[in-house]
């Protein structure tokens, strides 16, 4: 700790609540909802396996409207990242940095079934930003809404609620000790 340097990390705000890592709307929000119904903590990586399989079998995605700094796009699964790791092993927003002053956003065209497995493999190898069918964007103010029905949302791995949500960033807001 004596030799670490202080960096000022960006902090996200979602509907008035602070977060540091990521927001997900769609499938991963549904997994966090399933976990929240069962116990207080996930039980580590294995604690996600059964809820993820259950969610994969029953979840039906609905189109999401993302408004990123005034530009609107449609997708079926959205990840807003303040860092490049998601769950310590996946790099969904693989170019993200917590000191960039903006979020990195992955907008996936599909949000269920086999596509979730394919996207998970992309994230495991940290190549989501290189896949042509995935929209990889940057932004500071994001609104996520859904056309047909409310969609579950997770924040830093915990169930948050449902769409619509508004997300903004506070650049260089949280001092942290950086150890290399």
C-alpha cells in the first residue's frame, strides 16, 4: 500500500444509486433476479450456474431502446461498463477503463438462448469490441428503456429493478490506491 499510487476512478450513477463496475439490462439482469429470489449471496461462481441455466431456459428477450448521449439504438441485451472485467473472468466491455471519463457499452442484437453462450465465449476471450454484429459504443449519459415490458436490470452483479433506468458518470470521483 505504501508504494501504490492514488488514481481517481470514475463512478456511475443509476437512478440516484452509485456503482463502480457495470450495469446490465436483459439476460444478466434476469439471472441476478433469479439469484435474489433464492439467497442473499450468489455463493461464488457455482452459485450462478443453476440460476443461469434456469434463466437461459425460460427467459425471452424484449427489444431495448438505448439512448446514448442523445443517439438512439435498439438491442436485446445491453452491458454498460466502467471497467473491462465483468465477474472477474469475462471482458464484455474489453476496452473500458475506470479512469476514461466515459462508459463503454456493448449492445447485443440477441438476448437469449444460444446467443448468450456465444456472447459469453466472446467475453471470455475479450473480443466483444471486435465482433461486427455487436455494437460497441462509448457514452456518458445513457437511458435504457424497453418497448414491450419492463426488463430486469443488474448493477455490479446485484438485482436492481427493471427498465427504464438512467445512467450517468462522475469522472475522476473516487480516489483509489493503484497497485501494480
